[in-house]
């Protein structure tokens, strides 16, 4: 039975939805070989038989018909040339004056095909007046379509002239009022825990599918804990839950999790995907990029979820908090970040407004308004006027110059320091301005005198205009005032405003940066207010602001007009818009949000396109369930936590992740919800889990974002990480963070080797591996078996199976037996020291650590005043110490044994002084070479040199009699020709002194066997997937 | 409700080839089947792995692309578009005036000499003698046009086909459409020594396409592999130990999978670790130009441009799909003043390596299926730029931005060599014959790779987006 329910709700194979949602589009970026074919193949078994043909019609045939044939042969155009219409399945078969237009399956016998081929001179379509013959590929497509039997879905389109698109759209399921369907009666009524189950079971029973049994308790606990908090349960929580045999044990867990502040951090982040949250503006040229206060929106969202702020209120605040009666509490102003924290497009106002329309329309209503910026929506009932009706709303709103404070700034020491720091920078700026103004006035006065002198010489006593326009402007004021008084200075300031502005760019940047660097900086809202003079906008014809059409009143999109038919009158209209969106009568808002919530619980939405409920989006298989949830949601006062309870307390949610073979065969895509779909941890849950199990997670909430891309990264929850939308760090992209540029309907789930590299090699994961191993390393775990057991408790909240303990302990003993890891820190070190002729060794090597750009010297302050002079190493050379025997030393430590080749040229560029002496000295084999250079260069390469792991080669340069003019260049490149044992090490085979010039990382010891094991268990699928 | 109205997309691709045929009720041999199949097959493999190699709409001549971006805007009248008339008008007001970004003055003759090269006799200036040696493999488009004379929108237009809004870059579209040949390396790589060009990573953004299609940025001023590819090396675990770790990991993963239903995601993650393990070796090799024979290294010459173009060739050879090579951070070719000195310096840095790349590709038989693209985001004015306070004050020896007409050239994969297409007016100001808009260039590039630019689409926000938006016209004249 390929289709469980072909008549009622055909189960379609991931139908027309954008590949946005992770739910369906699990993109596997690795070559799976034959595996994938077999497993993915199951997904299409439920396809409607003719789906492929219909798909072909839609993609290849319908566009051609619309474009090239409908103008003369359709109800839409009102033309039926030759008595022929081609816009419905029956009309095309009926044909026109010369008979049926096609014979299904027989292209050669079909008039339509003959006509477009131009077989006969008196029947050639389209006619030259309509653009002439079709491109070959279009002809081929139509031939192929007829050959496959001319599958044609246009059966309902027979209704003669097309009705008003708006009228037609009102019939679309998503635009109809939300009803409250009765929960269906089902036979297995003991399977019904919440009404959700009744809807699900009814569909399953109708298709003869049994739901999966409940998940076991540890699985359920792990599922619900991740779902509601984004973190794993602890071993203690699992143990307590297992012990608790009371009937409401699970319910109490759900309540505990919903009450946890971790809940808001998890669910707030979901909403931030919709809100295209980022901490920067994108590309804005020289302007400061960072949003100082984006975080206040993020914290507002987290708080709103934790407080279970009613969703209608949540929406209204995000659109119009400034217009609500705040009763002295300004905290909700932060909500307006929803509108204001998008990309800034070099401050192009039209694009900024477009971004705001998009986030509101798609984010809250799942309406794709963006298309209507340039033309009426091709499919949905969204005319261009609707777009500009909203455009007017946002164009009538502005961001206040000074962002409002969120609460009063505390009268604290840090805040006073903040104000003082601000004042100090402002004083610096003023000093610059005063200097510029003084200089300019002096210049003009001199120029005036000069001109007067020349005039006098020429015998013309009248004052002369100056050539330079700016100077002349000031001269006139000077003449009028007679002396450089305040008026003159004010004029000079005006004239110089741009120049002063340029000269103080860094100051203004510092001033701005204080807002996020200074601990006393107060929080502000990225607010919005109504303009004093709100105004309707004109349509930009084809989106071109230079080509204005009719003015459109600010109002709701027509398809929602019944909610508020009149144009907006109150200020910009944002509040009216917000109220209409958050109205229980709005057919979209509750449906759209409930669908998103469902997706965030189940990993997949009921409606496949969470941000597009337009007419091309078919009603979901679980339409009654969606509507019931939506109506219940509004009936329960838009409480999100109540909605969670309806869902997570259901049996549907509690099912096992394992499907029965028969259920899988009947509904391989699980559209009927006969088991729980396994989910992979997303980026935030993954990173938070690694920190949590390592015992390092810092649960501080809120505040300025922290860097999490650098190492060491702040051990805060990932939701507090700094997100730069302009240059999103590779780590975020690698793990499928939602694009912060656009409201995201859902995340992709990709699997790429870069993720593997992160888990295997990143300092972050290695750090957590060490921390985890240290955490479970207690007196009780001296032996390997209890150590393994402790790891399993912490990571997987279960006992290891005997086989697993064996594998792990075998790994530990083998790892201990492995040849001592050959990892040496390796690489470059910098210092100074002497040389002993007798032993041929470097003496008194003293490391240098003061890095300043491309130079390292013994201590801060260069040159050294206490006897070390200019001794230093630079990326490509350096300078010796002040006396012979005090050498600048670049030391290379061999990470592994092998044969190396050294390429290097010593250059002493200056023709003055007496040149330098260079040596290469090994700590194993003494002096390997000695050269000198003065105003010339010398090749110091060595073709074959055997080195041992840990051996050091010192590239030492000292002066001859004098160290004057002794800057030198010497940047060796050391290449391994062979290593021993072959490929034993992952360290580089090429060591380039210049490229590798950097402050050395503190040497890290090799990962110990227990740490290696901890890392393996951190990487395992058991940790990364939730059943 | 009818089925949706869109082009095939990855998630539609659950049909195997055989099923596609049987469902469509067709046998092999029907008319037009070749194109249909290519489409269907292309779509099918997409689901297995978005980066796995896939077939385009029809067999393309080019299989990989290198886009050498002379960012800042090289001057056409000083490089590939000789204008003797401009010399005659030097110092005089030109009869045509076009609005320029900054104030411009009289005609400014090219300080560089042109001469014909190759069988085709196409004239190239003295700035590019090495490139000129391959002129018979090159199609020069002298009638390029962009929309505005500003860097930011023009860079985005050239790279993403849209001047302002976040849209996927050409490299993202191409890797989305074709996948890549080597799963151990990124499919789309953008190189820029010393930092980012203007507009930064937006130049290789994937926008609403999955993040894996975004260009991987490499700072080619770095020679240290660890700075080139994140996490490519483990500082504290050696290879033998890592192998032992992976063996244990995979054993545990298989036990875990065996207790569950077949789930391709579990297997995929398991495989990704093996790929990552191998990548550590492959990537070191790809970026190590020292592995090239001395003769090849000498051919490319010294310097950063030489090194990054040689790395680019190694990457292309190893199966990377799209490599974009920028001249440097910021906008090096943006010579508002001292044009002669600066253009000479810039060309000296890149001419030999680009010439070497063309010959090297040819010697390896790679030029026939590698598309080489050279150009900036726009060109420069034939008239001199007038001084602006705070910019080029005191110097009247540079050129302003020019989007009305400029030159780009293509070589290799499917391009008709030794061709000149289009022309600017007699002074080189404005495209006069056969203008080629950036959208047209994109359509042509996609065609060379086997795509109908109108059918390479992605559904986003209710609409099927494409690189060429609603524009694009194939430039057939430069096709081989």
C-alpha cells in the first residue's frame, strides 16, 4: 500500500516547501556511497502515483502554457482563439475548432505539438506576433509531457472566468478562520492523554498503523530535558526520575524544566532565529558596526519565555512597545529590537524597511510580502499596494537619536566611572575641534593680511575676496565682526564640521565602544517611536524609489482586511498593526506560531513551510490538530507554557524513537506521527553539552555578548555568544546556525567533515575532554572500570554495558602501551644568549616574551635601556645585542625525528657598521655552521640534516665589534624530507620562520589516555543524537 | 490546490532514475529525454549529499572555475581595450560627458603601449605581456556594464547578481548546482591575501542557501596551514593515537546504530569523522606549493600572487569546484591617482602568475574544462579624475570608477579563444556595441557549466530565486 490514505490526506513526499527547515532537508554532505540510496529511497514510497508527472507539468509545462499560450487561449485573457482554451485539463482535451488539441501518449498525433513544432505552414504557434516559435527545450518538454500521458492537475480550474484572486485566496485553508475541531473519537482511547493524541491516533487508526510504544524513562527524561532546556539531564536527575514511581513523575519533571531559567535560554534562542538576531549591523563602511544594545532584545526574549509572557502581548511589544502604557516600567521597550536589529544595508532606508516588513510578515504571519516590493505577488493575494501600506507604517516610524534607558542607571561607582570616561573622550574631541578652529582662523587672518598687502601694493584699498571658498566664508564674518569672537568661532566650527568629524572618527568609535566595554555602561533599548508627521507612502513602481505610483493608505494587507478594514489612524499605525496581528481572530498568527512550536518540539513542523502559509502551501496532513492547537492556544490566553504541556504530556510525544517495521513501511516519512523522530543536537545544544558534561558551564544569564569563536572561549551558554552577521565565524556556519540576515523558517542539518575536524582537533573540544576526564578522576575511579562507569554516568546517564567497559578499558591499556606520544610542542621560540666555543653550545638561553607587532624583545620598552639594547627577533630577522657574544636567538624545536632541509639566506642590508655573525647551533651536535654578512647576503641553507624529536636548532646572530646598523634578515624555512616513524605525527612538515612568527602558545602536554577516552565518548553519536 | 509551481529542488529528489522513468511512463529514446534525465539525475544525487558531484542541466564544457578578481576596478583603456582616439584627445574635453562618481576632467591617454599578440592579433597593453602570450585562448569582452560606479554595490552585483540584498554568490550557486569533486576539501574557496576585500565575506556568501555552500575564506598571506584551515591539526594527539580513538569511536557508534532503526544520519556522522581524518593529510598537501617542481614554481614567479595562483591550481586539480582569487585586501586596483605607477606595480605582481596559470592549465590538459575569469567589479574612466580634498589632492594622474563600459576576459572551458566581443565607444567610456551586463556574464558562465540560468533556482521566502534574478542573456558569441 503505497499511500496510507489516498483519498483524504494524501501523504506527499516532502512537498513544495523551501529547503529551509531542518525537519525535512537533512542534507548529508558526506559521500554515503550506496547506503544513502537505500535509506532515502523509503521516503518516496508514499508518493501519489502521478506526483512525478504532475511535478513535471508544474515545472516544465505550465510555465510555457502560461507564458506563451494563455494570452490567446484562456479564460484569464478572455480570449479563445480558434475556439481553443488551454487553461484547464478538460478544455485542452476538448480542443477547439479543429478538434482535440492533444492525444495523450501520442505527441506526433497531437495538434498542439504539431503547432508548436511548426510542422505545417498554416499551423504555427505561437504566431510571430506573439514571439514566434518556442525554444527547443520547451518544445521537447511539451512533447515529453504528451508522451507521458499529459498528466494535468488543472481539474478544478474549469470554473470559467477566474475570480478575483483575493476571493480565491480566501478559500485557502490558512486564510480561513481558525475553528475548533472536535477531538475525534478513537478506539484505543486509553492511548489518549491529551487531545493531541486523539487527532494523531485517529489518523493512525484510519491507516491501520499502531503508534510506537512509550519511550523508556531515561530516554524520555533526556528528550524532554534537551527539548525544554537545551541541556542534558544529570546523572542524579536521571537516577531520581528512575526511582520516582509516582504516576505524575513525568509531569513534575516537565514543571521543573518549564520553571528553570534554562528554559528561556533554549526557547528564546528559537525565537531569535525567527527574529534574525545578530549583534552587528552588517556592512556599513566606516560606521561602527556593532549594535551596542542588541543584547537587551535577546535578554528580553529570554525573560519573556521564562515569564510565560502571553504570546499576543509578546508580539505587540515587539512591534509597538513604545505605544503601550508602560506604567513607568520601560523594560518592554527592549522588545522593539525585533524591528531594529536587522542588517543596515549601508543605511539604505528602503532596504531597512524591507527587512522589517519581511521579519514581521514572514515571522509572525508566514506571509511572503517581499515579492510585492516590485510587483503583485505571483501566487498569493498580496498586491504591491499591501507592501507599501506597510512600508508607510515603518517609514512613519523612526529610531530615537538617544536610545531610551532600560530602567534608571544605577547610582553606582561603575556608572559614575562610565560617565567620567565618556566625558574624557568628549573633552579630547573638543580639544581637537578647538585646535582645528584656531588654526583655521589664523590661516584666514594671514590670508586676509596677505591679500590686503597685495591690494595695497596694487593701490587698491578695498578688501579682496579670498580664492578659497571656505576661507572666504570666514573672512566675511571676520570683516563683519572685526575680531575672532564667538560668532567667528561658531562659523569656523560650521565650516570645519566635516573636517572635525573626520579627525575625530576614532574618538567617536571609542565613545561608542564604551557602551559595551565599560562595566558601568547602562542598558538601553533599541527602540522605535512614531514620527511626528506620519505619512502614507506611494507605491514604488517595480520597486524603484525614483518611480512613484499611487499613494496607499497605511493599513493591513488586504487578505487580512476583515480584522481592521479602515486605514490606520493612530500615529504610524504600528500599534494597530500589532493588535491586528495579535488578534485571536487573525487566521494566521496562532497557526503560524503553534506550527513553529510543534517543529521545535518534534524537529519537524506540521506545515512544512513555517514562514510561508501562502496559497501554494497545501493544508497539512494534521490540519485539524493544527487548528485545534491554535484555538486552544488563544483560548488559554496565548500561554506558551500551556501549549508546551498540551504537547509534551501527550502520548504522541512520549513515543519511542523506534518505529515498527509495518508502520515504517506504511508511512516511511512519519507524517502520521507513529514514532518520535530522532534529533541531532543543534549548535547551541552541542556546545552547551560539551561544557556541561565537562563541568565548566557558566550559567550566568544575560548581558553583553561574549566571544565564543576564540580560544579560550567564554564557558557561557551559546545563546550569549557574539554574533557578527557580516563575517559569521566559520564555527557557526559549520554547525548550521540560522542565517542572521533573514528571518529563518528553520535550520538546516548538514553533516560535513569540518564538523569532524572541530570534534577531533579543536582546542575547545580538547579542553572539554581534559576537563571531563579530570572531573570524573576521583579516588573512587583509580581503576579503569569505575572510571569508565563514571564517564558513562556523566555523559549518557546510564551504566555501561559489559562490552562497553571492556572496549574502553582495552583502549586505555592499549593507549598506555602505545609508544610514548611523540608530540613535542615543536616550533619556534625566541630568546637571547651566548655561545661557548669549547662545548659548541648555546649558553644562558633567556626567552624573550614582549611581543609588539612583528617584533619580540626581552621586555616591554624597546630598545632596552639596561644593557640589552636592540636585541630582538622579528618575523624575518632581528637585531643582535650590544656586544659580541650576546646573540639574538631564534630557536626551532624539532617536533619529531627525521631528516630536514633548511633553506635560509642571511642578509645584512646596511653599508655602514661592521656587519653581523650568524651561527646554527644544535643542542645535540653543537655548531652546524657559521657565517658573517656585511652589506651583502649569504646562503646558509643545509641540504640534509638528521634531527631528533625535541632537538633544538638555534639560529643565533651576534654583532662583531659594534652593533650599530646591525638589523639583519634571516628567516629560515625548515622542511622535513622524511619523518620517523613515517606519518607518526600530525605536526607540520614545513616550518617557516616568517609565517610562524607568533607568540608561542603555552606548551600543552599530550592528551593522556583517559583524556583520549573522554574525547571519544564526547564525540559519540550517543551524545549527539536525542532519541 | 494544485501542486506547487517550481523547479526541481533538492528535497524533491526522492526518485531514483528508474522510478522517474517508470512514473513518467516513458521508455528511453523519447524526445527530449537527455535534458530531462540530466535534470532528474542532478536532483537525485543532491539529496545523498549536497556537496557530492552532480550533473548539471546539460553537459557543460567547463567543470571548474577560477575567478581572478582584480578588485578595485582595473582600467580597460590601459589593459585590454586600446583607444588610439583617446591619445589624440589627450588633455582635451571629450565630446561625451557621463556622470561619474567623482569630478572628472579631460581625456587622459593611456601611458601604456599596446601591441597585437598571437594569431588573433588582439591588442594587449604592455602591462600584461605574459597573459598576452595566451591571448589565442582568451575571449575578451570589451563591452561589460554594471549598474553604478560604487564599489560596494558593484562587488555584490559581480559576485551575487544583486547590489544590496543578501543573495547567494556565484560560487555558492555553482557548488549548489554541481557539488564538488573532492569531499576532503571545501568546494568553494575564496582567497584574499592580507584581509578581506570591500564588502568582506558577503562577496562569497551563501545567503539563504545552506551554509555549506558559502565560500571558505583563506588569507593567502598566511603560509601556515593551521591559519588556513581551522582545526586541521591536533597539537596534542598524534596520528597513531587519533586512529585508535577513531577506531573506538566507530565501534561505539556502530553498536549504538545497531540498537536503532536504520538512520542515515547516524551513518553520515560516522563517515564524516573518517573524512575529517583524511582531510588532515589531503589539505596539507593541497596548500603546500613546495611540492611543485622547481620549473613550475619558477614559471609562476615570486610573490603572493604567484603563490596563491599556484595554490589555486593545485586546489582545482584536486577537485575544488570554484576558486576565487582576489588581488589583495581593500581595493588595490582602485587607482584614483598615480595610475601609471600603481597599475604597473599591480600588473607586475599578477601578470606572470596569471600567464603561468593559463599555460600550466593548458599543459595539464585542464584548460579545456577549467573556466578562467578575469576582471574587476567595474573599469575606469578614460578621463582624468580631478582632485578632491582629502583624496587625491595635488595629483591629476588617475582615473575614476566606470560602470558604463569595461573589460573582462574569459578563457578555457567552452570559451572561444582569440575572440573580442563587444566594444566601447571610441574613447573607451561606454559600451557601444553588444553590451554585456553582469547578469549576461553570469548567464553565460552558468551556461558554460551546463546550466540554464533560468532553471538553477532555489525556493526561498515564497519565491524561486536565481543568480540572474529576472535578467540574463547568454553571450553566444564567445562560446567555442
